[in-house]
C-alpha cells in the first residue's frame, strides 16, 4: 500500500464513527478475507456482506488472531467481550468505504496510471502491456481479472511507492457501476479494447453500455481506441476532445495507421504515425484477436515513451498463452496449479490464495522463479518471504540466481536451481505423489516445460471448467433467495460431467450448505478427497447403508420398507444415521405418498436412532409454463404433507421443494432450502434469465489431420459422408466414446474452428469424427470448439432432440478436466 494510515485518518476518509481506543500501529494492509491477513496488528479488516458470506461473522476469530481494527456496517452489534480488544469503525456501507480508502491511496500516486476497459481482451492487454513496460518501468497491475467494485480497490492497494506505472483493469455489467471505478482509478491513459454483447442484459442498448464504460476516461489525458470499430469509434469521437484521442486503424488517416503481414510463424506489424514516424514489430502470433490486443499494448507503450527496441524486447518474451490460473491433473494423483506466465507479487498472492482453497493433499509445493523487473530485490524478496510464511508450504523449489534468499527464515525444505534447464535435468516426476504443486514464474523461464513434465497424460480432448463462471451462477441464484434459505447443490453424475471432486471443493469454499449425489459411491469419493459438507445420497442401495454410516453420508428414504431397513441397520449396529425423506407429490418415481403418512409418522416415532435432516419433494415440470398449474398443485400438496409431519419432527428439520427452475418460477415456495442443479452449470431451463448465467464449460479438441479429397469421395463408416464437389476435411480427436453423441453425424452437428462453423461429415466414430473445413485456412493442431462460447448446449441438444443434461453428463471420464479462474 502506498501510504500507511492511522485508524483516525481512515475514519476521516470514510466518514466513519469510531468505537474503542485507537490502536497505535499504522495500518499497512486492507483485507476483506479473513484467510489473507499476514500482519494482524497492521491490518484493517473490512467486513463485506456478499452472496457467499457475511464478513461480520468472522470478526470474533479475527480479534483472537490479533486484528485490532475493523470496518463494519453501522447496524453491526459489537459483542461486549470484544469492545475492549479492538477498534470498530462503523460506516453506512462498507463497500463504499473500501472504495473511498482506495480513492485516497490512488491520490497518493503521482506517476502514470493506465486503465483498460471494453468487452474482450482487457486482461490479456493488461498482462501483455505489463510485460512490455517492465523492460523499462517498475510496473504495478491488477492481479488476474480484478476489475470489479471490490477487485479494483484491492488492485490499488497493491501499488507501492517505488512503482513507476500502474495498470488497472475496469469492468462493469450494468448501468451506474462505472462512476465508483472512475473515481478510484482516475487514469491518465485509457485503453478501450472493443465492444461486444457480454453483459448486455444490464443495459438498455449497446450505446448505453459504451457510454457507461467511457465514464472511466472522463478526466484522462489520452484514450487509445480502434477507429475501425464502427459501433464504438463514432461514440468516442462525439464525446471526447480530439486532442486526447489516439485512434488506430488499418485505413490511412489515423493517429497510428497499421498494416499486418502474416508470416510462417507469427506476424509483422507496421505502424505509420500521423507525424510519419514508422515503427515495425514482429509478434509471435497471427490470430486477429491477439494482433488486436498487442496493437493496443504497443501503442500504449509508445505513448508512455518506451523506445521501440525496448518494446520489441518485451514482445519477444510473449506467447499467445493462456492467461488464466489453471488447475490440472498431475501424475500420481497430484494436482498442478499452472500459473506459468505470472511474475509479480500481487499475482503470486492470488495464486497462493487459490492454492489454499484446494482440497488437502500430502504436501504443498511451490515452484517459483526469480521475480524479474520488480524493483529492488531486497524489498521484493522480503515481501515474498513474508507472504509465503502464512501459507504453510512444505517445499519451495526456487529457480534463478536471486531467489535463494528465500531459504532464510523458511521452515520447510528449500531447493534452488540456477536455471529451468538445471531443474528439468533433475526433475523426477515420480518424486511427486498426492501433492498440490503451484508452478509460477516469469515468461523467460519457460515453466510450461515443467508443467508438461508433471502433467497427467490422459487425452488430447479437454473439458475446461471456468470456476469464476461457476461462482457467478451460484451467486445469481443466491440473490434470488431469502437470506436464511439454504442451498443444496447437486453434484451427482460427476457434477453433471464437470468433475465432482473439484467442483464440490469449490462449492465448499463458496458457502454451499449441502451437496447431493445420486449413489453412495459418489459420496464416498468426495469424503476421501476431503469434502466435509453434509452430503445427501438420492438413490442409496440397501447394501450401502453401512458405507453411508462410515462416511457420514445421509441417505434418502423413500418408502416404509426402506425406512425399516435403515432402522434395522442402526439397531443391529448401535449406530445413528441422518436421513432425508422423499415425498411423492406427483413425480411418481420414488417417495412416500400422501396415504402413507400415518405409517411414516409411526416409523418416525419409533426410530430414535434415525434423525430426519430434511423432507423434500421434486417438481415435475417447473421449467415449463404449460405445467405451472400442476406444479402449484404439487407445492400445495407438499405443504399439506409438511404440516402433517412437522409436529413430530425436530424444529431444525429442513423442508425443500425447488430445483433450479423452481427457484426462478416459484420463489414464494423456498421453504428452508432449495436444490441447485443444472442452473449452476450455466443452463437456465425456464428461459427467463438465460443471459444472466454464464456457461461454465468448454469442450475442445484438436485437428489430427487435414485431407484434400476430390469430387465424389466418401468419408467415414458406411460411406455416409459425401463430398459431391470435393473439398477439405479435418479429423478431430473426439468420438462417441468421449461423449460426442453419434446423433451429430452427417451434418446434424458442427464445431467452431477459428470462429467459423465446420459441419460434421460422415458418421461420428468411437474416438474420432470428421468435419468439413473446405474454404477454411486450417492446419493440423488447430483447436476445435465442440461446445462453449458460440455453441450453446441448448442449441446442440435441440439439434438431436435431447436435453442439455444428457450432453453434459455424457462426457467421458477419459476427457481431461481443466479448472481455471479467468
């Protein structure tokens, strides 16, 4: 943080009311997460109320930890026993107070601030610009995609006195959000990447969205934008002074006129400035999106006074790389966190926090390179040393000539290698087993080679799971609920194909109340991997009741006979067990019917070894308006049955009826808990809030081979595919054994390659399929999107007459799952 503050100064900045004696220590850290406090005596904890959790609930444990300064909401009742132990600063809105502190800290920074907004490419431009500028400047930048109302303040708190330039990303999803970000960031130089349809539901029109984003630059000195974007450029040019605009274009007459020449590897970009100065750069990628992103970064670097030679040196270290924090399967049941592009303190902290959230493993291992171009080595490594102390690492493998200083004061094992080559020479993958390994380092160290050495080899086809999108969807549904309504999340069927263990672990960190699986063995796997949330088993078998008891799983009981079976097990073994009662109100699949309630009540009264955790029913057609009246009949029947049972059940027994569709369609029937299923995974089946959810998964594969075929040739089994006029086909590494449905054969399905549709030709095979790529400039190794952005699950399901559930759950376990934060 730029300037340490007293609690009195913070009270003045936030207009807060102080309770308790002032702490003598100055505040050097602002924290919103109780798990991220490094120096309690120098920290201010800001208690935020969010969909995931209320920060106020962590205050007693924080005071015990030694945190003496807390920023709380005005209606927080300070416990008597804490009044003499800490200073409480009460404000009307803790989030706005956090933003005011950030705005003050920003005002202390007199060097250039660059801010980036737009629809796509913000994070990539920020990262690439940061790497380029680091050839000349000591750069502070937002970690990952910290661009929100809370992320921006946290980014500002990462700016230190010796930074020479700061790069801050800003994102909004609805009207009125940019004012607060603009007040905090106050950029000297702005970059507007592009405009698209993301988050369009928060705005009345595309123009309103553009104008909202442009508020960020109202007091900037300069604004970089692309004049060729016809929906964006005219609005910018109408609303800003000509002398502050830096427009670039592929047409003559712009401040920077660009021409691009594609090479065998990468591209050459030539800029002619309006003063006729010419700059030439060679970049290591050729796709249009990457070339647009690097164009913004180059022009920003030139505007900040960086020499072309220095810019090119920075570009030489870039690759068209994945900028995401990614969780991958490692060998011998290890987990890898791939952060191989990162090279700064803020990013390291985010990666370590992500590591902390993962399920327990035998050891926690950090592979870390020298931190290049980060200012004074004494300061940066002292800060790194302080940081790693709080994460309880077992082993650090340092790579580089400076990082050895971390060994001092580190209580775990430390190994040092002078270069990546030396590390790779001695890196035996078999020494790692059931470990959690974070791999993070500067681009010149090429740590992707380390990831490749340690990564589990499964399959070229991957299913990528966006954990930020999962969080977004979870929070969307939480906002539809009353504050006390609990959430049970369905992770049955391998979490709808996404991978139950990692998704369950993420849900555990997000604050889900319950999990549900279909069969007992699914619950056992979760328990063996450290999942501690209560778990309901929907379809337990008689022979698995002992496993339910052993692994603290809670079976659904759906008939008098099964109730008696569970009761007999408990009596014979002297054990008690929690169960869930399924009431049949119209599904007619499983469950007690209304005429069985008297018998059920008698069983409950006699079964003192059985605790009823919840009572529920399942709606037949909550996703279809045509069945609304029947759904209401079901809910009324459930209310009647509920009233019959609650007199003999404990007060804490939970009642629930709503699934994902029901949460949206019948919010007045939330009862004590809801069951979130397909909605969490990005499919809103009622159609009312489809644009409010984010798709969490992308299934992708690669082209194995390209073939040119003459007219009349056939393709695939039974000669079903026909190229009447000849053409070009690509063979993809995915088939029906991977879960790509055979019904997509012969043009029913298509994939996206370089953003263009390639229809399936011929029959889908067990391990491969063929697509028509005639007219597309593609080659072996190119990526093909099976579903994800641009191909919705619902559209694919409609094409073959099925439902999105089937497509999700059919993805084979041999397909590698990759989890990431975008």
